[in-house]
C-alpha cells in the first residue's frame, strides 16, 4: 500500500514538474496606462500619431462630402476583419503598389498587407509591452518579436529607426489609452504572380 502511494505521489510530482517546464511561456502582463497621471504623455503621443499619419492607413474610413473620413468607432483598428478584397490583378501587382479604398490594405510585389490594429484591445496592442512596440516601430519586427517576420510595406518603419525613446513612450502611452476595438486583422497574403 505504501509503495503504491509513493509511486502515485512520485508520478504526480514528476508530471507537474515536467508540465511546468513544457508549458508555453506566458506573455508578461502589461501595465495599464493611468490616464490621469499620464495626461501630458498621452497628449504628446496623440499629437505624434496625428502628425505621423498613422490614421491614414490604420483607421477604416467611409466616403464623406470632402473625401475619406475616419470611422469614429474604428479609429486605429486596422483593416476590418471579414471585409472582402476586390479581385487582384496579378499584372498590376508586379509593377505597382495599390491601396484599397480606405488605405487599410495594400498590394504590391510583396503580396497583400493589411494595416494592423493599434488599439488597446487584445487583438491590437493591448497585450504588448513597450519593448515590443519599440522593436516593431524601430526594427520593423512583426508584433515586436525578434523571431517574427519583418513588417511589410507600406509600413514606413525604416523612417522611425532613429525615433527618440521618449517619443516611442508617448505614442505607446496614447495607443494603450485608446478605446479597445476588437478586430483580428487578416494575415498577409503572398504575391499571386
């Protein structure tokens, strides 16, 4: 009886021990931005996002009387999930860079890329750390992870290689303070030619 109990206990202990080593690493929790304490930082980030043209590609738009207008409840949420793409012309894809009607998708020699969700939702950058955001912006790594692919055109990450860390901090603070918009952006598509 003692031997069976010992074997059961040892088996359970080994299983739990090994499970701890085989479990996938968890993403470290990200700090919530305290809007009241970081008002100036968030305002600076909002200003930078505005002058850097982030809404040009990352915000869905509708056609208004003066041209495309950002959809207020979809600001910075990226290419809308489930929206079909128009038919692609492989010949144009070879020699041109084309955008869809609201600039949230682009097609070119690299294939089709979709503007990412930059909102504070988990489907956006809600679970990202500031270091991940910095790596994406300054080093062009998808999701800010060193092992991931490079960001695709038209994302102008090479323009931001020398951006100051305090500007990255401000942009990140602003984006983390945005209204979360659940939107899983499609994965890029390879070239069709």
